[in-house]
């Protein structure tokens, strides 16, 4: 399924701006998988490198600026304590680092069995991403939107290392 086209991000709204980044990340991962389908492993590696850089920066921004506020505001008393988000980030990073190794091997030697195994692992990864996306979309950001002043939301957005748009 093609990722849906991202709606225009409202730069003053923490929830929609951050969730817009998820859509942008999904488009990069889609481009990576299309290149894999084409067995264009150099292009697949390039898209994956961009995806890794942006995903890791986004998760780091959340860990530095968003999740600490979530804890301060009482997020740990909800059904989605902060350790859940941190654990998911850790899992996502582990998967992506493994993909980098596997794509590098495919660049060196074509191997259909290895390519199919990579797609299988990426299916599991995409499921994790979906759950993480839903947890942030339905729990984390609505919780914060209801409790953080607009000025603070704007400040967090301005402090991000990954704000979308680039490559
Ligand atoms: Fe996020
Ligand atoms: Fe996240």
C-alpha cells in the first residue's frame, strides 16, 4: 500500500507537526523498498541511510524534548508509560541497523533468498512502526496537546534536530 500523501504540516501544532514527520519517514522507507524490488541495491542503501538518519534524529528529539515533558505531566500514570516508547525506539533502531548490514551485503552479492528474508524482517518492522505510530498519534501527542501551552509546543518544534523536508 502506498503511504498516504502528507497533509500540510501545521508548524505551530506539536501533534500534527510530529506526526507529519512519521508520514515523511514512511515515504522514504517506501522508496527504499521500491529500490529493493528493483534490485537497485545502491539506491536502496541511499534511501535507507536517509531513513536511518531521520528516524534516529526524530526519536532522539522525542527522547530529549517530548518524553521528559510527558513524564513530568503524568504520562507514566497512563496506559502508555514512557518506558514503552523508549523500548519501541530501541527496537526500531536495532531493526534499521540490521537492515543496513543486510543491504550492504546485497550490494556486494545478489542473493534472492537474503532479499526475501530482508522483506520478511521489514514486514515485522513495519508492524512495529505502525504500533508505535498509533501509540504516539492516539496517546502521547493528544495527551501533550491537552496539557502544553502553545508557546511551549512551538519551542519544542523549533528545537528539533529533524524537522522534515530534507532529502
Ligand atoms: Fe514520533
Ligand atoms: Fe517515537
